[in-house]
């Protein structure tokens, strides 16, 4: 992954952690990344695709096969999600 796209995803992740999808504006993305709207969407497609890429990379870990989160077989799904969110913070 190139440096520009990595910068976009990292900073978009921070914004989406603080604000819901609707409240994250393109000007906020531009300010957070230091990259123009055209540059952001050149690398990600559009805001919805950017959000999906952020989830894929930082939540589901599709881009990192070593992104394993330890959990017990006795952990419920709700407990796992809570622990995982705490871990991500």
C-alpha cells in the first residue's frame, strides 16, 4: 500500500472513531489527511468506499493476516466486541 493511501486510511480511521459516518465531512477528511478531495477519492473511490476500506483494514484486518486478537473460547460475542474496541483505542 502506498504512503498516500495509508495516510488517508489512518486519518480517516481516527475521524470515524470520533464521529459517525454522516458527521465526517470531506473538508474534515482533507484537513485530517492534508490531501485534497480529488486525491482522497483517487485512492479510495468515495466516502462510502473509504469507510469500508477503513473497516476492512482496522477492524476486520483483511489487509494484515497477522492482525490476530486473542480471545478465550468462553468469551461471548458481545464481550469480544467490547474487548476488541477497547484494544483498538
